[in-house]
C-alpha cells in the first residue's frame, strides 16, 4: 500500500525461458505501479528492445544464448540508455555478481526470491536504491569477516577511496564519469565484501587498509 506514482514503472523482461517471462509478466500485471513494456529472449535482442521502448528498469537474466546478461548490461550502459538493470538470475557466485555490477547493473536478485521481493526490488531500483539478495551479498564477502585479504574490484577500490576522502555519491559519480546509481551499486557490493554497514565504517576501513 505504498503510494504509487501517476506513471507506472516501465519494465522490460529479458530471459531466454518463455515460461519465466510469462510468469514474471503475470506477476507484474497484478500491480498498479509496474507495467511490462517489452520482452527479449537474449541479450542481443534486449539492447534493441530497450532502445525502442526506453524502459525505466530492465529485469535481466544472466545465462542466455548468443549474448549473455553481463554483456547485454554493458551494451545498454555503453549505448547511453537511461534504463537501470536489475539482475534476476539463478546464480549467486561472486564472480557473476561482480561481473554484473561492474557492467552497470544496480541490483542483483535470485530467482528463488519471493514474488514480493521481486516487486520490491523493481520499486527500490526506481527509487535509486540497489537491492541485493542476502545470499548474493554473502557471496560477495568472498572471505570470512575479519580475514586480512578482501578482494575488491578496481572500481570498488576507487569508490571507497573517494568515500574516505569525504566525497558524496554525486561527486564520486562525476569524478568517475558513472551514474550515481552505479556508485550506489559499487558501495553496496563493497560494504558486503568488507563487512560494514555504512559510509563512516567504510571510510575507517579504507583508512586502516591504505585505500
């Protein structure tokens, strides 16, 4: 019963399984604030559909023929399209998660999530947030909390360094020439990896670890 905006969130579904696309379309059709405006069965067609219908959110599978979801996400971002990519996949290994976030995805959900969690994820992405399934977040930790070696991506290291320097997300986005939502996605990922909950803890961790 959250307030709905006058214009629904426009979503494109990308998945190579027709049954999954049909189920998602049916789920989203039961809401007043979300509208499916396009579908694609692989990453190559996803770019064409997103370009044509200009959605707000792309619900993106990762494992697909011809062009996979990570490449499709990178292509959508490289094309300068405004759509935010929310991954919905069966895979929770850290390599795929990092690959998707580095490509420009702003959230990462798993297909065994509750339907309500998928709806909440779409809505949170439209608000500029970065939803990540708890199991995916745990996978991002890579090593146990407190272990000396934490594997951060190059971009996560850059973002944490700028957080340590006191820059706000908007300033970081401008400095790195990426979107503010992408900054948030990298921060969500980095926070999970290093085991902190907020910017202050992250800045302290970065200082302690010479970032």
